[in-house]
């Protein structure tokens, strides 16, 4: 799973270009480390966090509250902490 896909499907951003831009600006952390590569592949057990800045928490927290789509089964989403975890690789359809 690509980082931009996890950020988007986890509900932290709405369109994928917004996810790519936020990642490029360093708004998201992977396992508490800065990652600015949107194409980074995530493995099961890795976590994506929104950087701990008030403005970023407000920006991405508002988006998370507005999303009504259910989360995919391979992601765990904690909208109060603004984190998305990869539980497993997605199953082929």
C-alpha cells in the first residue's frame, strides 16, 4: 500500500492530490518519523499520524469528521487521534 493511498482511504484527506501535497510538505509521520515520499510502500503494522501542530490537527481533523464512507477492512482508523494503521495487505478483488 502506498502512503498517499493510506492517507486518502483512511479519511485524512479527500482527494489523492491533497494527500500527496500534505505528504510532500511533511504533514504526516510514518511510525513517528517524517516521510515526504508519497509513493512509500507501507507494511502491515505501520502507523500514519498527522504531525502534532494545532493548525494541521484542525485541518485534517475537520476532514475526518466530514467523511461518511466506511473504512476499508485492512486499515484501522482512530479519528480522535488522527492516525491510520495498516492491519494487513488488501485482498485481491
